[in-house]
């Protein structure tokens, strides 16, 4: 295992610890700074190779990212979320249109509307 991949795995461990609920939004620059600290390379740039290593390590730990770390710039934000969570279902339903995900999206929208209606009734009391 390469030293950089080992560093990517350590960064992934730190990122997993930050995903306490279903998701968290993190500035991409923070991930770069974490990688620099762990690898002890102050000028390190997280390009597609290292970004792919971090994403693979995250996925191995049950965490996905959107947008992809590989396809973002330094000033972008990354959403990390648990694979299989309702956040993952929602993201997949929007990004991967097909009959199955369309049904899931409609069901999620109905559930959200019902939840909002219930909260509205509670406030009126």
C-alpha cells in the first residue's frame, strides 16, 4: 500500500467521524488541509488520483460524496453522506432518473409534504 493511499485512508477515517447524522457539508479546502497534515506534505494538491483514493476509502467505510471530490475545485463544498441513508436515496433519485428512482422521489416528496402539514397543524394549536 502506498504512503499516499495510507494517508488518504487516515483522512477518510477523520471524515467518517465528522458524519455524525446522515450527512455533513465540508469545504473541499478542509479536506486538502487534512491530507496535507496527515501526509506531512505542505504543498500537496488533491488532484484526481488522491481524490479517488479518498473516495474509495470513504466508500469502503460506507460514506459517499456529492459532488465527487474528483470533480470539484478548491472553493467548492462536498456533501458526505451515509450510503443507504435517506439522503443517499434522495440524491440518487434526483441524479439517476429512471422509473424506480422516480417512484422513490415521489414517495419522498409526499412524505415531506405530510411532515410539513403535521408541523403546520401543531403550530396552529
